[in-house]
């Protein structure tokens, strides 16, 4: 699970551990990884940590080898790592565009490519990638983010067609705006406007998205 040391990823790591899954906590910050792994273990769960930069195939392959060495198989990949670098099109720099694409899109491809062969060998597996409502509808100031999230949907549909006959399920989910640190850079007035657009009048909670991931990874979502 990438981006697993904070926000939605951390909530999902905790949820999966409570459900009995063995979790590889992948992120960039050793201290946050360690804290998440400790919390899981203190609660009686199984977890190991792995420093992974989703732009770097060497770190991804190391994570895959670590998981296979520890447990002999990889059953679920959650491509949770993602960033925002917002700006209107006329102000967006090439660096802002490229970084979001490298992490949110190429990172999803990199991690999925790395686990697909072990999954094919065992003839089973689940690939889950968070997209976003922004990938469906676009959003002001998010040319780069919207492009990556739309592309994640298209990649997932392709993987479902290629891999379903091999026993591997591929799903994407499209959450609305979730109250995590990724929103810290947004002005309060923008956050309030987001809340007003939601019929329930609030942002989503990471635990609510974690529950959706857990369902899609379970046998209850076998079709």
C-alpha cells in the first residue's frame, strides 16, 4: 500500500490490519512509516515498513521482494500515493505538471507493473487505485491532477479487461473531497465551498474511503 503513512493510506492500513491482512506500509518518511507499523503491531496486527518512491522502480522492486520474502505472496495492491500542485492553466509550470503526472499516474503504473507478475503466477490478486471525482468532472486549477485521475480510470478499465481472465480484479474508486493533509494548502473559503457542494454538507473522512478499499479487496467483491 503506497502513501500508507498518513491520511487515507494510513486509515486504510489500520483498517486492513484490523481485518487480518498483513500490511506493507510504503511511504517516503521513515519516521511516519515506523509510527504506522508500530500502531498496527501494538494492535495485534502484522506489518512491515518499506521506503518507496513511486517514481523509482528500484525502491518498488525492493518492496515487492520484501513482501514476497516475508509472506510469499502479494494479494492486494493499493496505489494510494498522490500529490497536488494546483494552479490555473495560465500559471501552471512544467515542473508542477510533470511532478503530479510522475507520482499520480506513472507511479500507479510503476507499482502495478511490479506486482502483476507475482499475481499472474499465483492466478489471483486485487489492484485498487484511487481516482477522484475530479477525474470525472475536472476542477478549477487542477489541470494536472484531473488529467492523472482521469487516466487512472482508463488504465484500470484496461487492466480489468486484460487481467480479469487471469483471476486478477482491477478497480478504481472516485472519492469526493476528503479531509486530509493534502487539502492543507487550500484556503478556507475554498474548503467551505467544497463542503457546500456536498449534499451531506461536509468533507469525507479517510476511514470512509478505507472501508471502500476493504470491501473491494475482500471476497465479498469477487465479481
